[in-house]
């Protein structure tokens, strides 16, 4: 079954760690919307955890940044920045919203600094050791853009999740262990996780089962309303609504992909271009349709 785009960060963690994908953080609830067509009806928390009288930044603030930045390509970065600034101004008092806006601009600079790492041959590959090098390289950049407290607030939960995922991959790849020993070590890792992170780690499997059921139900002629009602019985109304929103996002993504593939076929069929010119034209087409992060996933459709 072709996996929906929104599941790929959790299924193919080593490939996408460097691209800035974020795993879902615990208790991500739903307020703000976006003017992007793919996010119509979807919402995300801006992060309002409070340890004193002043809300502190946390991983949900980064989740808000990623939420809006996922529309890059449909919208300009200037438009996205205005949306985030307006959202933060609506949520927080002036001084706090200005600090959050500062963090967003530093986050953009950090994302730009990550891009050259994509082409570094020393950071390519899918083994646990290669994935660790990519993580370490990305983390080393952070201190240039964020304070230690900001790093912990924005990336701490995600880093713990990634470290746990890599530890599990190392166990799975260890040829010196038999299956029983691997399962025992994985169980030990489960015991070390807090309940929220353990639940988050288990979510991809549940999402795959739900996505598989939805695919089969559609093939059998069931309506989206039927699928939504069944999902609600499995995961509750709120989660079912989020899955329906992700379905809409996936449908919009597939539409973009099909349009791109049609234009790509037309380019490849042009006889007035030599090979270098054709490749340049293809890259220009990719750049006009997809962000650098999205382009990492195009190979799966171009083969």
C-alpha cells in the first residue's frame, strides 16, 4: 500500500531526519487555521505550556512553525510569515508574541543552514550510524541560532523521540542478536519511555492500520461519512477529524504530484533540448512546484 505523505516521517525516519520533519508531539490540540487549500479545516497548537505566569515556548511552538511552513510552494514565505506573526499576536501579549516572532525568524535561518547538509555525501545513507551523523550535524547547527533553553524547548521532545527511534533501529540491525533478544531489548526501551512518548511511538502503527482500513473501505464503495464514523469509534471524534483533514491534505498532495508528472513527461518528450538543458528545465520545474523538503520525496514518484 502506498503510504500517505503524512506518515512518511515516522516510517522512513533516517531518510527524513535531516529534512526537518517533526514527529507529532503529545497533546497537540487544535486552534489556528491557514489560508492554504491543503490545510482547510486543519488546526494546530501554538504551544502555551506555563510554568510561571508567563507561557513558555515549547515543542508545540515548533509544531506551529512546521504547520505553516508545510504550505511553502502553495504560498510565498512572506505570506507564511505574515500568517504566523498574526497568529502569535492573536494568542499572546505583545512582548511574548514578539519573542515568538523572533524565534520564528531564527528558525527560518536554521532551516536555511540545514540545506547544504542535504548534499553532503558523508551524511547520506539509511543505516543507524548514518542517521546519527545527520542528527548530530543538524543539532550542532542549533547553537548558532538558539540558546540552550530555546533548543530544549523547541527540540527537546523531538530529540528524545529521535534518539529512541535510532536506538531501536540499532537493535533491529544488530546481527549478533536473535529475535528473542531483540524483543527483550526493545521492551527495555519501552520501559524507559514516559507514557506520552510511548503512545506517540505506537501511533504510526495505528495510523497505518486506520489508513489501510480506509483504503479498503473506499474500494468497497463506502462513503467518507461511513469511514469517519468508523474512525471515531476507534480513536474518538477529535482524532477522526484530524485524520479526515490529513486525508484532504494527502488528496491535495496527490493532485500536485499528478500535475507535476504530466509536466515532467512533456519536458522529457521535448526534442529541442539536449540532456543538460532538459535536466535544468526539470529542476526548474521541481523548484516551481515543491519546496526543497518536498523534493526529497519526488524520487518515489518519478521512477
